[in-house]
C-alpha cells in the first residue's frame, strides 16, 4: 500500500484552459501525467442558484509532497473564482507506474 501518491481532480471551462494548466503542471514537475477528459456536464449550486456547465476534467497524477505547488499553480492560472481542486490518495497501484510518477518530479 502506498499513500505517497495522489490523483487530483480539477474541472476547467474548456479544452484550451485544460491543456494550458495540464502542460504547466507537467512542465513545472508538480505532476507526472494529466489526463484531459472532455465533455462532462456538471450540475451544482453556486451562490444560491442551480447551475449547469459543460466542462473538461483534469485527472492529475502526482506525488503528495507536490500538492501545495500544484494547488498554487492551478489557482494562479485557473479562470474560476473557486476552482475545483480535490486530491485523493492513491492507496494501491502498479509499483512500476508509481515509481514512474516519482521519477517525473
């Protein structure tokens, strides 16, 4: 079992912003890999109103010790007033893949 690694979820308003943030995370070595999942529909409550938005989801694989830098970079470049940034610990994974995540930082 390993808790040295995380997947961070982050929604973006469109593909261009998603690609920009994903590239910045990998280029700055705070993430090993970012999957961009297009065409998701989000339904949520914002400022008392029910909202619906078409978004793009980032699945960010990274070491847990990079979380602060990862969060700061996303907040700096994300257009949302309150971006979704949720980290979930990776409890298990293929050891070679987890080692690869570690080697990318």
